C-alpha cells in the first residue's frame, strides 16, 4: 500500500440480502428490542483527537522551518491508533513521518516509528465518495496499543543536487513543501464491542491468541464440517441490534446468518454448492449449473462481531454489477498486534477511514488477520458486490481483501494467506471467476492506467497491479501465485 516504488515515479499504497442473494436457510430470531439494549457503560464508542502540527526547528540549516513540522512530546487522552492527515487528498506527502508514543500509565516511550506516507487505498476519481468535499490526504494508520503520550515529526524529503560554480561546485538542498493542514489523528477505537457480542476465544496453539479478553472477541477459525446432516448452519448471535443502521448492516447478510449474528458460520463444500443454487439460481450459466466451481464458505466475523459503530458510516449501500477480481492489500498498520486485539484494530481503522479521511465507510471489503480470521469490512453484505474504496481506479466489479499488518519485509503467516485463498475461492466462485485466470477491468483513472483503458489483470491481483505502489508489500505479493493455486484447488479446478 505504501512507500515509493524504486522503479516507478508513482506513489504507493493502503436491506435484506435482496435481489438474487436470498436464502431461507437461516431465519432471523424475533426478539424484543428491550432485550438487546446494552447495559449502561457496556460499550465505549471511541473517539478521535485531532491535533494540528506546527513548524519545528530544523536540524538541517539548509531547510526552512516550514519543511519540518510536528508536535512536541505531550500528554494526551488514551488512544491506540495514529495517523497524519492533510487538507487536499490529491496532494502527495513527499517526506518522512515518524511518531513515538508512551504506553498508557507508564513512563515508557517507544522508539521512533515510521508511518507510511502514501496511503493510496481510495475511491475512484470522480466517484461520489471521492468528490464529497470531506476527503483528506492521509498516511496509513499505525497501531501502537494503549497509549497516553505522543510526539510526532514530519520532514520534507530533501533533494540534494550538485550545482556548478565558478570556483568549483556546491551541494544545493531543496525540498518539496509539505501539504497544508497537517494534523495528527489519535484514534481511541473504544474499549469493547457491545456487551451482547462478547465471547471467549479458544486457544489454538498460536502464541498471539492465548485466551481472548472479554472486551475484544476474536473467535477461533474452525474447519468446515464434513457431514451436512450434523452441520449447524445457524450463526452465534447477539440479540438483533436496535438502531436502524445496525439493523440494515445485519439484514444485508440475511440468508447467511440470523439478525444480530456476530459471525457467518463456515459451510462444507456440499452445503456451499446448495447455497449457490439458492442464492443465484437465475444468474448461473449452464456450465456453472453442471459444475459449480466454488470453494466452501469460510467463517466470517460480521461487523456486529468486531463491534462496528454503524452510526459512523453513510447509511446507504453502494453496489457494482459483479465481482470479477480480488485485489490483495496490507493495511501497513504494523505487525505488533495480538489477534485478540484485531476487533479493536479494525474499529480504529474504520474510524480513521471515516472520521479522519472522510470516506463513507471502511475502504476494504474484507480484512484477514495473521491468525487467519476473516472479517466483514464495508457494509452491504458479504455475498454482494459491494463497491469498496481500496484500489484507486479499479474498485468497480472487484473486491479488496486487506491482510492486517505490514508485509514489505515481514513474511505473512501461512494462516493469513490460506484464509485469503479460502475467502477468494468462495466469493469469486459466487460470480463464476477462476482464481488462476485473467480478466479485464476498465480503469477509472490512476497513476498506472489512464481512465477508460481496459486492463487485463489476474483475477487475484495485488494492489500494485492496478496502481503504482508497493502494496501489498513485497513479501505478501510473492505469495499471490500460491494463493491463486490454492484458491483454484478449493474451487475444484
């Protein structure tokens, strides 16, 4: 998602299920609204501190003070995720953004950490979401854990060149001006998901998992059951959410899970094929009817499951026609998280995307953590072709899958890449797409392909395939070949 490509001048990355997607397999459970109201104080809604940056005294006398801005060390309210934003989303920040933080309740400060300056996961040019007037330029967010102190510095990238003089030569240093309106965004994702969605996570031998604290559920990812007769297709549920926006988000998955479900359960291959015929019977080709290539539906934690505050996003859902391709990303938010913290981390990214960057919802359609858990991203229904904001120029007829972490130099865990393959095998299978195949998408405009150009891409592509960026990181990008092969095998190809 982020950073400059060494070989490129471009910048880097970061209603009921209506229509045909309706199935009688799982019905909503009628409950009294009074029964679902969380107890007072059961949910911390989260908050954002927005602090303007100011010029710092430069350490390089050849640079003007305006070329280095920041915030001196200070005490702040608790936060767990941080990023820097600026006024114009079309202006790039050429420079280095660094932050250090103090662990809450201690005198312990971290070392300086870099924020990825180029956060180019975004809506297409000209899209309503992009031209809303609320969108800001931004770095990728960084997960720092519970903190109550911060210091930040942003320094323009210096361009040093030799200039011939009558008496020899000298080195001249210049720097592109920093974007206007730089602000530090400190995000508190809230202490917990709604009380009615809490549950313990089982230990699975992963050192990051242990036992999930009650405040942040990250349930285990089970293998699909093999015997349809013994498979319980009902999802664990909270009581149906009371507010209208939460009800809409839950209803968008009707037919896959009950109202208020915290997860959509895994199905085995036979059940998934049966569901495919129920969901899309009128849209399947003769070839699909004869041989439905689709992977078993994996378990997916819903927005309710990770504690999304549905009041943050825009109320309506926006769809494209189909899902022809999947773009794989990394969130570039760092790898220093435990899997039990992922619901909080996603809530932080969600709030950052909406409140700080000005998007209508979280940009990704799905997120996958390093333990292999899969999470619903942008609202609208996991089986539907929801329009995301993840790959500038190629959001139409595609989906974005973000692996939580930074994978430029860090190898992604096998659990994460396997989960990406399982998710792609199922979701692409709903629309008849071959994970090992190629497809054409029309560019909406970007730094790699002009608007209107039809581009031949892998059905499973990395962000960098559609945009000049380092996303999804060199190490994760190298895994896409095996991911395609695994997803195709899971589809029965």
